[in-house]
C-alpha cells in the first residue's frame, strides 16, 4: 500500500517545517479499500491518494501494474518512486503504516530544502526546455517556498534561452528583465506570476532551437571599446563576441563595458530602437542576477546588434539624415543643461507634425537653449504618449499599413532606453557624449515617425483615460500587474505590453505626469492586431506585384 500527493494539489509542500514527517491518526482502514481500489484522504491538510494494491495511483486514474494513468491528462506515473513516465513532472510518494486493527496511517514525507531544491531545479529545467507552463509554474512556487531567489529562477531560463536565440537575444531579454523587476510588486507565492511570465516568454521563443556556440575569447590583438565598435560596424559577429568575452575574462566590470554598448547602439538608428532597448535590459538583468553571468548574456546580445537594421541608411530617413549631417554633436554635448528649461511647444509641435526635417531643427534649438538630453527625451515621451492617446485604432487592421500599436509604443520605450544610457554615463562621471546626443536625435526621429499613419488618414480624437489612482506609483504598479495577466495572446504583443508598462511607470515618476500611464492604459485596453498572418499575406501580395509600401 502506497500514497502519493495528487498532481492537482496546491499544497504539496504544506506548512510543516521542511524535513519533518507528519504522522496522523488513522485516515482509513483496510476494510475501506478493496484490492486494486483507491481513496482520496486528507493528511495534515494535504490531499493524498491512498491505494491498496501492489502499486499506487491517483484516485481519478487507472491502475495497471506499477503504472497509474491520470484520466484528466493521460499522464502516467510509476508506483515505486512517483516518477512521471509520460507527462510533465513526478509526484511525491509518502509512507504508509497498517496497524494490527487494519488502521491506515500516512506519514507525509517532506525533504529538507537541500534535498528538495536540486530535484526541483532539474524539473524546472525540463519544463523550460519543453515549454511546459504548468510544470514551470508549480516548480517556481515550490522553489520559492524552498527559499530560492527570483533571480536564480529567471537565470535558469536565461541560461537556456540566450545561447539558442537564432538572431540574437531580443524581446525575451527585455521581458525577462521587466518581469523580474516586477517581482517586488508581489508577496509570497504571488511572486511566481512575474517570474513564470518571464520564464515562459524565453521558453516559448527558444524552444527546440540548437545552441549557438561562442568563439574563444580573443587572445591577442586589441580588445578595447574601439575594436569592439569596429567589429560591430563591420558586422563581424564572431570577432565582436571574442572581444567582449576577452574583456569579461580579464575582469572588466559592468561600468567599464556599458559604454561599449551605448556607442554601438548610437552609431545607427538601430532596428526601430530595439538595439538601445535590448542593451539597457541586458545590463539591468545582469544587475539583478549577477555580473558573473555576463559571458552568457552579452555575447548573444552582440548577434542582435550585428543583425539589426541600420535604419538611418534607408530611404525613409534620408530627409532627416541630410538635415542631421550639419549638426555638430561635439559642440552640443558639452553644453550645460538648464534645469529650468521647458519646451515652449516648438519641439512637441515638430514631433507631432509631418515635416521630416523639423525634429532635427527643433531638437538642435532645444539643446542650445539648455534642454539637455533628458529634456529632449521628456518631450519625446510626451509626444509618444499623445500619439497613443489619439491613435485611431481602426488603423490597426489596415493591412496595407505596417503601422500599429507595437510601433507607436517604441516612441516611449526607445526614449526610456536612451535615458538609461545617458544616466549611466552621467553617473559614471563621463558626462553626456556625442554618442548620447546622436541617440537623442534618433529618438526624436522615431517620436515623429510613429505618427506616419496620421499622414495618410486622420488624427484620431484624443481619448480621455480615467486614472486608476492620483498616486503615480500606485497607478504605475497596477498597470504593470495588468500587463502580466494575459490580456494579450501573441508573444510579441505580450512582450510590448510588459516593457511599455514598465517604461511608462518610470517615466511618469520622472515627469510627475500621468500622461505616459494614461497612454499605456489605453494601449492595454484597446483592440490590437495580435496575429500577423493576414497582414503578412496582404503585404506579400503587394510586394510581389510591384506595389511599394507607403510611408
């Protein structure tokens, strides 16, 4: 006779001290169970399946020799040790004693944390590898109960996913970082929600992919910021990876390597701002999980930066870039910001207008008047938020247009990433550099470009959003929680909801305005295109018939 905790139990570990067995009064007698029968009993608050035969089983299951099949999921478990031979995870076996009167007593087995955690980590890794959300969720809750840190759990997904990202680590690194940062919004077992969301985004996007092997760290030659920047510009993935690995191996710190990434993401308007965003999130993630993991995270980020589109070289940016060519970045970088500066409306008007060169002219004027990089970014965030509040959502389903919610949110998240890069430089006393000024100009470009849909249709009526709270911290925290509640379906949409809610919360606290939060609340609640098959077919037909995409 044997027992096991039901796989549906939410109390597998229970509340007694780990490592102690709990013996109870008789929960049944032999007369209650015929040979080959099962009975659900409660032992110390646990639901336990009690079986009388040469094995054990789950009460809603079918017994066959030493295997029991759960009729709910068709999972199969082995009697001797609780191993799952078909399905996601094992169940625990407990000790049973039958006294001289036929009374059956059960002792709940609770391994101590040192015994339990290696098994649970192995199970978590299996769940990540197979993208089994149920198994991942249960193991995360159990590991939190066993005092595992949230960063340790997210790291398991990072270690699996980073080396497998086909074109470099993208939305999954951004989402994992923001989800881990959101853990502080929860207590107790509820901390599992952001952790599992972060893990699941990596598991879903990288499932079944082969490992991308890294080169050896560079053993000779120049392993400096300049050589790294040149390798990225030459689109030499292995060369750039070997250089950054050499820097990590020789003991360079996060503070020493951060400027390397800032320089390369400012050299171009890189992939709609993704380069700056992913670099920000990679370093924020390493701040939380430990710099000793940098050799796993950063080299695979290199792949993203090399493959990224240099949008400043594309036709649609030519008017902007032609005007931008006359800007003296070095001169603007050394100007002291004026803390009293505020936009007189000209920069905002340029960003919300349709004159392609206006953002360059207005940004230059603002910087000369004392805006500083942060001041420019404040107006970009304001413009992006206004766009989100006046976006005509019917355009979301105009398949001839590649503009939509996901594009418009980048006006906000790109500016937020640029602010992070600038803040790191200021805190390291290197001050604002020409690279950072260039990055600010690129965010201004995107702040205007996110409105291109309006150039073809109309400016929608600005939507009023009732704030969830007058307290910006409370409001922002609630939006972050909402972003984790599966209100979106597609991976890419969920990833944007997470990072936008996080960026908006921090930007609102900086400005003291609820505008970014109002814009994000509308984004989360509004209709969104979440599958892109129909749109892709429509655009493919246009492309193959010689019809160019409008801008």
